[in-house]
């Protein structure tokens, strides 16, 4: 009888713990409204040729060549730097001068122009291109339009995991208005300014594919999101520390067991 009472008490405590964690997770998941979430890739599938969008929009991506590997949370995609890509079919990104945030985890020891995310036509002010800016043995987070650029000062090509975030605030109109964050740290604004009017119809979003004269992404990517709102520094650090799964209202696509096993590895 004593053992049974202990077992019942243990089950009751475990149930209460799960309930508290669930409530906390639900509350914490409302950092952002669904209307501001364009795409969320947790990259936890671990197999297959589709990256499932965990946002309410269902913008699944087609994986071309990239391989599944262990990453910061669960699994991520490893790019070979030659021809790997991820295409978001039917989605052409955030247009005009609308506010936006793009964030992702990245790991590589290769110094090159790493084409991370791009959309829009390659014309003045309309191209929206997030890539690395090489300098000597280092490379930095960079956003550019055709005619202008803005890049930071923290090396992201040192073989360690780095959290990258680019924010275009409401009311902005040029590439130097972006705020760039690496591992939660605001970067310097280096480069030449240019007005911006992102084209969001002619070119769907590509993750990893180069533009002419640049390089394909070479390294591992995890937890990528495109948002149609400008996050502040606290929100970016919240996502960095808790992951997209813990910070944004996402649909885990039936991967409850996977979500319990998500471990930050950087």
C-alpha cells in the first residue's frame, strides 16, 4: 500500500510538472502573432526532400541536395557549397519597404560569400540578398540590395554555431536602416547606403543558392524564420536562447516526441 501511494504521488507530481511546462510553453509561444510569421523551418524532419513550414502558412520548401545532420536543435541541413539549395515554392518573400526579420543558425569554417537567403529580381534596390561578407580569414553577416549593402563585424565563419538575425524596422527605406545581430549582439553598420524597394513577385525565396559571381552556401543551417515584423533585441535573444519552437507559435507537424528531445548543442 505504501508503494502504491508513493507511485500515485509520483504520477501526480509528474502530471503537474507536465501541465506547468505545457502552460509555460503555450504562454511563451505567443511572443509573436501568427499574422507576422511568414515561414518557420525547424529542420527537425531528419530525412526526406521536404522542409516543412511550421507556420500557419504551410510554405514547405523543396530541398535540393542538402543533407540532414545534427544541429543546434535536433537536426539541420548541411550544404556542400556546390549546388545545394532550398526553394520555397510559391513564396516570394516580403516586398517593398515592409518591415521584416530574417533569422537562422549557421555553422561553417569556410570563408566565402555563403548565399544564405535571397529573393527579388537582381535590379537596383529590388534585390534582397542575405550573404556573408568575406574579409581575410573572416566573414561577416551582410544584407545587400543591388547598389548598396550593410554588413557587420563579428566573424561567423570560425567553425562555431552562430545565431544571425536581420531586422528591417517599420518606416525604413534604405539598406543601411537594417539592424544586424550576431549571437544577439548588434553589429556595426558598414557599407554603402541605397534606397530599397524589394521586389516580391519575380523571384521565389531561395536558401543557399548563389547569385552570379558569388558562392553557394557551405556549412550547416538550422532554425530559419522569415517574419513580416521587426523584432527588437530582447525578442531576438529570446529566440536565440529558447529556439523557434519555444518562442514562436509553431505547428510541430506531429513531432511531439521530437520536440521533447530538442537539445541546444552550440
